């Protein structure tokens, strides 16, 4: 019922995975680099979370982009960038039934997992 999306070596993803495992919560891990990312899933997240929340402008992947790629980012450009380079997506993304969280926050994960398991 739970799917965690991210990149295996990401520290925040590691923390989220460790927390889920410590709580005994079964989940499927989807690695963007290994398993890919399709447009339908990215568009689904964009509707729920917004492209501004999904686009990680603090990471090294963002800083490595050419200035021309970082300028004038709108929804269409952000979606194209994230689809081409999933490491630009803020991580992790946790899907639990109809709920979706971005990033890792113990309180949010606890509330979500408790609500979904009830």
C-alpha cells in the first residue's frame, strides 16, 4: 500500500526508509535512477503537490544546470526538467493510498501511516 519514491543514495530517502522499517511498515521502493519516472506519475504529483513543491532548487542537480535552464522556470519547463532529470524532484515522495507526501518529516509520516493503516 505504501510506495516510496526517490534515489537510493539520497540521505533523506535513507532516513525515510529507516523510519518506515523501524515502524514495521511494509513499502515498495521505486528508485528514479533504476526504475525511471513516467510523465503520468509526475503529472499526478504535480496536481496534488504543485510543481513548485516538487522542484528541488536547493540540490546539486539544480546548481549543475545551465543558467539558461534555471531562468524563467514555469510549470511546463519544470515538468520537462524533472522528467529528464528525476534527481531534480524533492525527495522522497511517499504514496499511501490516496495520500502523497513530499520530503521526510517524522510527524507527517506518523500521521499518514497511522491514518492509512486504520
